[in-house]
C-alpha cells in the first residue's frame, strides 16, 4: 500500500479519488486550502485532510511533502473554468510545476498528473473555449516529462457527473465517445498507482467498454 499526497483533494475528481484510494487501503493526505473543508473527510477511511497552498513556495511545499512522509503525489488541482488566465497560469501551470520541484526536493519519485485530452493538440486550443487552460496543461505536462520523476499523465475527455462504469478506452479507439464520468477518472488514478507498468506513460482516455486495468 502507498502513502499518497493528493493536491487538489477538494475538487470534483479529487474528492472521489481520495475516498477510493482510502477504501483500497492506501493512506491518503488530502491537500485542501482551508480547515473549513476538513469535516468533509472525517468519515473517509485512511484519509487525513491537510492544509496545502498552491501559491506557496516550492520549499514550503517540499516541507509539507517531507513531513507527511508520502511516497507518491497526485496532482488534480485546477483554478476552475470561471477564473481568468492569470489564476489558471498560477495554479494549473506554476502551481503544478512547483509541486514537481518540491517532490524532487523531498525525494519523492512517483507523480501522477490529471491532465486533459487536447493538451498536446495546439489546433484544438483556440476553439476550445479554454485556451489558457490547455496552454497551462501542455507546459505542465512537458515539464513533468523532463523532470526525472516517475510520472504518469492521465488525460481524460470532457468530465461528467454520470455514474461510474469502471470501463474506459483510449481516445484513439474507433467510435470513442468524448466524455467520461469523473468517478472513472478517479478510478483510473487508483489503478495507475497500483500498477508500476504505467510509469513514464501518457494515457488519453474516455468512457468505453474495457476494464480500466486492462487499458492501462
């Protein structure tokens, strides 16, 4: 079992992720912005909420990681679609990169990034409605690939609140749909952390008809 620090644990995917990881027997540090959010995790098994500020320095982040004695980091944070590009660059790009720097300073090797389909397709960005978001995701992913960390990058399609299916396919599959339940993205993170064969790989995936473990 792993000890995992989830950055962005209060997000729509992050909250489901920490609960699923805890239920699988992993110890989870749920990084959140405010102590007011702590009560939301009190009934989750093996989950401990902890304060974490993505606007802080890499040095402070490294201390938080080291003090938590974790062996893996999952980045699932985002500024949200209603913020401007300044906040997107601060959180989705600079915040992400600072956690990578901090992971190396804290001697943590395993790092899972929740990114997005389209992050490597510049032709998609202008008409996406969120060009700044995709720029941030692209360069955060690029930095991670060159960081020396044992990374996995998960790029789901558009997120929905539909019930989980436990089934996905790669977006390159014929007739792949372009949306996926948030719960299945959380399931993919759990499967990724349990499978070292996913290290140093990028997966672009969507809802489908194959077991997540088989696809990964």
